């Protein structure tokens, strides 16, 4: 952990303040929301100079007036990304000592730039797609691998056994609420919330079927779907086919789940979440009920401890969990309380910031040319 600024002025042995550039595209920002602002501020308290490069204009604007410098580059994804190298050269002189990439967007361009300026590239995998891309591409000598859950860490270690000791797992985190509201018997409409990308793999068919079963039993509830994607029209057609359009809504604002969670009663993850998200952790922290399918990869989904779980594809089991929540069943309340305590123990933003600050200082002392260790490989030329 870095020494404080005051200590650094009077202590020659104090560690110098590193400059770390975080890179997160709009898709990653949509999944982790508040974490980037909170982490940037917490790292500043750890005497780390932080910048954020993103193609999400709102996320960049939210950093105005904070110690975190924002950089907005619209073509971070897609055809115009080829201009990224020259943009980085213009924006950062001198360049940062460390670049922390969340995901693998623009990986090849960032890798080339960090090699050019002798910086370390930290690659933080947050999805199965990130893992698969890295396994195809390989790892360069100035790159450090981080995983956002244990499962992804194991997949990376299995791919590169010689790098196993250097692959670290650092999980999503958030600023914990001061008070956790207790779940009580609802005298109003039960609010269900889902967020993510509306695509063929989102698993919403089982959730819509569960809502239809509950409405057939005259249960008072409303399902909010937050996100956008290519399957939006197909999902709305399914909602209409099941006759539940009166108690379902689709909000095409991917970042809105952050605010909506506070007003919801339940957050549902109806299929395996291969792209990790902060949304269920925020719900747990706020004392909401989280219901998931049993095939999750993230280790924070623990059956009957942090979440209620159902057999993948079973709308009846899912509907039963919703009904028990509406009745404020004692077991449901116990899981919600246990989940909140779990998040407080394992996902505090201050702890993540301290761990990252220590890692940054270690990488800075090691230098940009030999981060990953002796087992460095580069399997193919798919750098971009």
C-alpha cells in the first residue's frame, strides 16, 4: 500500500505515486456501473494517480471534478479503433507506468503501445469471452493477468501452468451502504429486476414463463428488464404471447440498473452469467433477494447463503422462489441477510483498492519488461 502524500514528502523511502490508466469500454461500464468511479476515488486515497479511458460519455462526465482524470475516445470499439495508438501518444506524455484493461477491448493496440513505452499492461478478465480470447492470443512479457472470479482464474492457470503463480483473482467490489433496509412483507406490487444484454443467450424465456405462472395465480408483481440488444423485439413478442405485457417493461438504458436496484425487491439471474456484473452484488449489499439458476460461474452465488437457486430452465422453481419472497418467508429473509453480510466481508471497494495499489507498486518496481515471468508465451499473431 502506498504511503500517504504527507509521509512521502518527509520519507525518502516512501513509494512514489504510480500513474495507472484504467480502460473500460461502454459494455464493461454497463456491467460494473458505479465501481469505476468508486474504485478511482479509493485508489486516489491509496496515493495512486488514476485516469480512465472509455467510450462511454456519461461515465467520463461523472468523473468531472474528481481526482480521476477522464479520457473519452468514441471509437474504442469498432473500425475507428485503429486511431487509438496515435490518440494515446498525444494524450499521455509521459505515458502511464501501468495500463489496467478491464476486459479485452482494443487489447492488441494497448499491448503494442505499452510495449513501446515500456509500461505494464494489466488484463482483467471479466467474461468467458475474455478468457477465450486470451487463450487464442497468448500472453506477452509485459502483461499481468487478473481474473474477476475464481473460475476464470482457474481457466487461465490451466492454460498457462508456468504462469499459475502470477495469475491473481481480484473480484468486483463496491462502496457498501451505511444501512441495509430489512425485507418485510410487501403491501405493494413485488418488483422483479433483470439487467443485461437482450440477446438469444439471456435466458429470459424462463423468467417470462415464471411471471406468467404467477400472474395466473393472481400474484401482484412487475418485472423490469433493463438493457438493449438484438433480441429485444423477440423478447417483447414472447411477453405478449404469454399475456403478461401489463406487468412487464423493457427499459433500453443499460446503465439504469444501478438506480433501479434500490427500488426493486428481487434481482433475477435466469441463466449462467458468463459476463460478470456488479448488479447482483449491489442487490445483495442492499438486502434484496437474489434468485439465480444453479449453473453460475461466479463464486459469490452460493445456494441458500447468498442467493436462492433453481434448476436451469425450471420456471416452476423460479416462480416458487418469487412467491416465497412475496410472503417474506423466514428462509428467504435469512438468505438476504446472509448475502448482505457476505458482500461486506468479501467485496468492499476499499479492500480492492488496497490490493490493487499494492499490486501496482510491485509491478512498477519490477518494470514493464518482465511482468508475467519466465513462462511468457505468444501463441499467435491475433494481437488486435
